[in-house]
């Protein structure tokens, strides 16, 4: 990931609803969630949700696929990992304290 991509991703994540969407989608893995389900879970009207999903998709943080009449969104976990790697290794120059803070992880199912 380069600086331009990192700035785009950070800009997209710098909004409450979009951050909620990414936090919701990451544990779902490739299964993802429908736009309607995302809207319900983050309490966002369809018109606003479309705007947020588009911003996240343009930043490369989520991907959409069609399933019949529904759009299913999933987190682009490699892109998110690339952003974290960029922050840790380019910005923080591999600082051990910063890196240690990233070890607290939890893999939960999409429910």
C-alpha cells in the first residue's frame, strides 16, 4: 500500500457510520451481509447507506457482489491488513509498543 491508498482508506474510515460498517463486515468474512442488513444494523437509511458503501468501496475497503436481487458486501480484509501494515511499518517504523497493541484480536462469527 502506498501513501495515497492509505490516505484514501483512512479518510473513508474517518466517519462514524463507515467505521461501523467495516467493524460489522470484518467478522463476516467472505460471506458478507446484504445492504439491507447492514442498514438495519448500523441504523442508516438506504439513501445514506448507499453513499457510505460507495465511499468504502472506492477506498478499496469493501467489495460488493450481486446475489439475485440483493447486493452483498464484504470487507476487503487484505486491504485492511495492508493499511495496518502500512501504518505499523511505514509510519511507526516497526515500533514494538505500537505493534504489541495490535496483538489483542478476537475472531467472532458473523451473527
